[in-house]
C-alpha cells in the first residue's frame, strides 16, 4: 500500500516538474515574441489583404491583392490593442516552444511504456511538430483567405466592414490552433494502431461514422456557424483520416508479419 502511495506521489511530483518546465518555456517564448508582436500582426493581416484565385494555367492557385479599399483593423476599448499584443505574443511563444512542450509530454508518459516503445520519442516530437505546423500553414495560406473572402463579400454590398483587432485575432487564432490540432490526426491514429487500441480494419469499417464525427468537430471548432467554414475544416479532416488509416496499416504491418512468421516457425 505504501509503495502504491509513493508511486502515486512520485507521479504527481513528476507531473508538477513537467508543468513547471512547460510554463517556463512558454514564458521565455512570450518574452522573445513580445518584441516582435507588431511584425507578427502585419503578417497575420495577410488574409485581409489577399485573395486566392484559381487560374487555368500554372500555377493554378495564385495569391492576388484583394480588390477595393483596404480593410483597417480598429480597437474599440482603450486596453484592446494592448491585450491583442499580449495574445499574439502568447500564441507565437507557444508555437516557438512547441517541441519542448511535446518532449515534456513524452517524458511524462515514457515511464509507462515498454523499452522498445521509448525509442519513438524523437520521431513523436519531430512528426508532431511538423504535422502541427503543416496545419497552421494550410489554414493560413488556404483556409483563412477563402474564409475571409466569403465572409466579407457575401451580401455585404451595402455594408462597410469594421473589424476590431481583438475579434480578428481571436478568429484567426481559433482557426490556426484548430487546424494545427486537426493535422495531428494521422499521427494519433498511427500511434493508436501501434499500441493496439485500434486496427486499420476497424478504422476502414467505421469510415462513415468518422465522416460524421469530423463534420461535428468542425462545427464545434470553427468560430463561425456558417456551413462554408465548417466544410473547409471537415474536408481536410476526412483526408487526414484516410492518411491515418494508411499510417496505421504501415505501422502494424511489420509486427503482424513477424508474428505470423514466428507462428509458422513453431
């Protein structure tokens, strides 16, 4: 009983230590990015100033300046601009130290893994970071321009857009973080299959339920209730689900073949 109690206490101590390291890393990232919050803001305004247009010739998708007068962001409260810079610095700092946070998560769960499973630490951190930033880039360069163009031009001929900086940053941050997390789906399914929690056959068989869940999650994560933006998130999720099935088949293929060969040898 005492051993179990000590084990539980040691796990809590380990969790506290990992959380402190993550918070310290986020704090350092915040201090670094706060000095560049104005530059980051100018970069984040890109979806307001450009449109993605399809062309019949290469390159088929081009970024062009948005027609009409430029849209200026405003602030409606004395402290809104200040807190906007704080939010930008926080989220940018979080992205900057993301590999450290992922590594700390792995170090916390590593004691419960088998020795052969612990060697996946580096691939987990690297792939998680790559997938997350792929989600950010896909959202920023493809989804947000389409989304902003649709929202700012749909039945707004007699209206003038006046977007507050706080609302715009919240809108953009939710989209970016949502797509960053969604792009982790293939890795999550691959790890689940590797751990034996699911099988490629199970994932393929329940594809129709996954599509329904994807659209439900998209409806929850998108900051606007319109079907257009929900579809922009749900369709990539369906494609990522298919990639997850492929990853699951690749990761479980070798162990299954090895087990069959061992059984035949016996």
